[in-house]
């Protein structure tokens, strides 16, 4: 089966080999307070920084999921939390924060429009600005330029960015925001069960002193200072991330490749009248998740026929469940798999 699902998604072919290596090296049974673990963690931090162009003074943490990052952020910052969203994941982040913090404000904006700074009606002089850089449900993104503008306009707010389906695939200017996070089952081509959170010095010094939870940022930071974690972590996934990052190119290169692939997809679909990209504005169209809309019956038929040929298309998400399907444009997917998909679609649609 070739999967184009945008998470969990295709894992790298080498994953089974790395799992075997982890077993043979005894990694699966090492103590997470041991020097072996600490050096694995430090090595992985360095690779994350190098391959994703993370500024030197930012710190890297490993949590269990993007959803856990929502919770950690909500319980670690006391001020207002402003959420700007145009789709299902951004909305879920807003709703999950609201359960923890009463001072949470959500602004919905049009998915075909660039997030407009004048829509940012922030009453407080500080607080969190929460953005979903790549909205996996509708295939939109927020550009580096736009995030840089927000940074400039709001230097004292903590800017937190959900980059779950773009970190590792899209070139992101990490210095323009304070908190970035992603889980590894999207652009890192790994099995689910771990997330990466990247924090600026400003994010770390602004955290509150909440110690009620095992996953308070305080506990996470204190453990990370010793190259350790608050609990027994997903050592296997950390090892796999280390291996994958050792073998991939810098994200700037990966981003170029994904951009070319996306252009090829869009050129192809421009010749097909039965399917159109859900997002018509190229300025906000994601580079890593393509959402196509068409007649719901055609979409059911296409997904069924694709499956018979060994190709899994991503279901539409949330309110777009029936009228769309999704194609992940993630780094682990191979050119020859994309060619097979295009061949299949070419013969199946007008
Ligand atoms: C997949 C996804 C999540 C949730 O990730 P988990 O690892 O399941 O917590 C959150 N935000 C976005 C944008 C996503 O694509």
C-alpha cells in the first residue's frame, strides 16, 4: 500500500532497519537517566537544530503528541491566549486551551484570506498569540513573512505555532516565533507517539511557576537541563528521529523539493475539471497538504478505486469530510509513488 494520508503518514523505508538496530544496540532497554540516554538526547537536539535551522539559543523538548503541547502551553502561561484559526485543528487547540484557561479568545478567519493583522484585536499588552502555521484539515498555511510581521507588531507576546504538518518539510523561520511544535508522524516520516517542541529564551523566561502537573514546562525544562525527561520517554522514537535526521538534507533543500512536487500536482489538477483545490488563493495554500474538492460521489468512488490499486488517499476532515480528499506532500513519499498516483488519477477523472 502507498499512503498519501496526512498523518499518520508514510514512514521512511528504513524505519524497520532502524528498529532492528535499536534492538541490537540495546537502546530499547536503556535507563532514561543513563549517560547513553543523555547522549542520545543531546545528539538528537543537535540534529534538530542543524537540520531545521533552529537558532542556537532555542531549546528542544520531546513530548508525546501535538495535543500534549496544547496542554503544556495552556498550563504554562497565565495570561490571555489569543487563537487565530481557519480550520479544525486550530479550533481544537483553541477549545482545548479554553478548558484550562478561562482567558482564552478565539478568532475565526476566512481560509482563503491571508491572516490580516488588523484582525488581531489584542486587548492585553502581553499573552499568547496562537497560530496554526499549517492547517491540516483544509490545506492552508501562514507564510514566514506573515509570522515575521506579527512578531514585529507584537514583540512582547509569546507567539506559539502549531507546525505539526509542516515542521521538517517546510522551511520555517524559527526565530520569528517563540514556541513551535509538531508530532513526528507527519513530515518526519515516523510512527506516531512523540512530538518536538522548540522554545525561545523569551518563551522559557516567561513561563509561570505552575508545578501541579508532571508535564508542566517547569518540570520539562528542569529535566532537559540534565538531558533527561520528566517520565520514561519514547526512547525508540527518539532513536528513530535521530536516525532519520542524520540521513535527511537540510529543511531548506527538502522544502524546495516539496515545493516542486506541489507545483506539479497543481499543474496536473488544473487540467482536470472534476477536482479543484479547496484553497483557491495561492498565497495561503499549504505546501505539504493538498486538499481537493469535487462531487462527493466521485470522491467516494476515487478513494475506493485507488484503494484497489494499493493507493490510500486521505479522507476529508471535519466539515470537509464528504466533499474533499487530502494528499500529503510529505518528504518520505517517493517520486515514483507520486507518479503512480498521478497516473491513477489521470485515467480516473476528467
Ligand atoms: C495531526 C495534527 C495535530 C494532532 O497531532 P497529535 O500528534 O495527534 O496530537 C495537531 N495539529 C495539527 C495541525 C495536526 O496536523
